[in-house]
C-alpha cells in the first residue's frame, strides 16, 4: 500500500490523518472542494485534487487520476456517500469509512462492535441534514460498508468517540481548556462524574491507517482513549497540563437552575455513560497516546489559537451565582 486518497483531509481528523500517512511514507492525495484552507498547500508530498464528493463523476475522475491503494473517507455524512464510494473504489486494497460512536443505538457500557445494536435509519433520516439524525446516518453508512464487503470490497469502518486535539474546529474541548486557563474554579455539571469517553485525534489517525493495513473486510473498529476519565477528572488533568491551580466544582441540576443553567448546556456532558470497547482495535496493534502527552500538544495549540469555545456552553455570568453559593 503506497498511495492513499483522503476524502476531506484539511481540517481536523483529516489533517492529522494526512500527517499520519506521510509519517509512514505513503504518497498522499487529498480530494475535496477546496472550501477550507489547505495546510499542506506548500508540501510537495501532498497532491490536491479538487472536486465535490457528492458529484459521482468527480469521484470517478479522482479514482482514474490517482489510482489509489487506500481510500480514507473522512467526510461521508450520508449513507449514499458510502454506497457510491464503495462502488467507485471497489478495486482498492482498503476503503476505510470514518463512522462514529453515535452510530450505536443502545445505552450499554461498554459498547462493543459485534454486540451493541446500531441506530435504525429511515429513508427520511438518511437524507436529513440535522444533528439529531447524525447517528442514524452514520449507522446506515456502517451497514453500507458491511454490504460492500459482502460483495468483495475490502471496506471497513472506524468508530471514534468524541475527538479532541489540535485544530479542533468544533471548539467543544476548547470550552474547558479556556475555563481552566482563565478561572480558578470551574463549574462541572452534576457531581463531576459524567463519563463520555474521548479520543485523541492522532490516535484516530493511527487507527485509520492500522485498519487500512491490518483490518478485516466488513468489520467495524471502535477507537477511544484506553483510559476514560470523568468530566471532573478531565478538568484536573487539563489544570495539570496548563500548570494551573484550577479545580472542578460539581454543581447539581437544582443548583444550576438558580443561574438558569441546565447540565445539558455544558459541552461534552452526558447523562448516560458513553464508553466504547477498544479491544478489537488494540488486537491489531493499535495503542492510545498517554493523556498527559496528548494534552500537552492540545494545550499548546489551543494557546496559540483564537478559539475559546465559549459559544458552546453557558457564559461565566450565568454560573457566577452558582459558584458564589458553593
């Protein structure tokens, strides 16, 4: 496997995936519309083919031009995207679809690839563009991968949980980084025991490469940090990484209501635990990055950026009275 075509490749997961394959001496081609700044524009190791992945003819032309050994599909948001791609790239050595832990349809701890049911997906959900159907659409994309594998395509799926790390344009994790870097007391909803497993973006990138190289056709692989701290523990880990004395302050739903705030307003809070088993991926030789190392890189890039993430959660003024009552 020498040539990889990455559909997407310039923003967050895709950007780190490009670097991962470059580090392992692949020839890399990006296929995207060119709507976002290309961080690899000056890198002669990376070729850019411009086109819309929803344009079947453009995708076919990219296949003919690049003739890739591997395809990494970072921006397949609809089941049709996956069905078309697995048809066009049916002859590649590996097609890897970036799915999501949101594809799981039942609350189990942990969620396992071959046991936990996936979300259903109606015809209407399959074409809906709202966030409420994201998991349904990703689950149907997984089923498209399985169907392609039954037809002889070496197609596989990688399901990340919530991804954090440098260049995260969603700025969800930046909300907590900014709070810890700015205040000594950081409000955490509930008792601070909200458990939503995260995954470092470079580990997602390495999982995509390893699955392409070693995975089995028709299989899905969860990817998440091998250690899953609670939200309150994340605040403490961030404080250590930032060399700050900030500490988490757990606040109940009733106490938050005094500031007209609900727990669900905080980014990366989840009432039910969300934990993915990573044993299947680990068996392929994948390892997660120690969180101290991952946070050091994440904090450094956050401090260089202008992202605060404050639009993702309640503002400081609304939680002031809550903090004052503690």
